[in-house]
């Protein structure tokens, strides 16, 4: 069985966003098991060191800098395209 801690370290050299997302999903399942066994909560999973390393890598691959304007621009584009897709469907 793979080690989520080692995976989080190994993924730092990744260049394929979808591969990182799939690995994160598998490892979060393992983290949930660990957290439940220790009586932890959702917050503990959300702020887990493994999760933080994965998210840091995903932000890096996406060129995301965590600026408010960058988020708002992306949010506006998604809202616009979601509305356009809904209009096309119905």
C-alpha cells in the first residue's frame, strides 16, 4: 500500500495536473481513515500536511498566486460560462 506522506513529497516534481488530482483523491481516502481512527474531524483532514502539499503543487501547476483579483477573474469567467451552458441546454 502506498504511503500518502511519501506521495505528497513525490508529487512535488509532477507536471500533470490530472495525475496529481487523482493521487490526491486516493490519498485523502487514506487520510480520512487515519483521522477517523484518531477521532479527528473534517477540519483535520482539510488542514492535513499531506493535503497542504498536494494543494500547493496544484496551485503551482495552475499558475495560481492566491490573489483576490485572480480568484475574482476566474470566478467571473466560470459564472459567465455556466450561464451560457445553461442557456444552451434549456
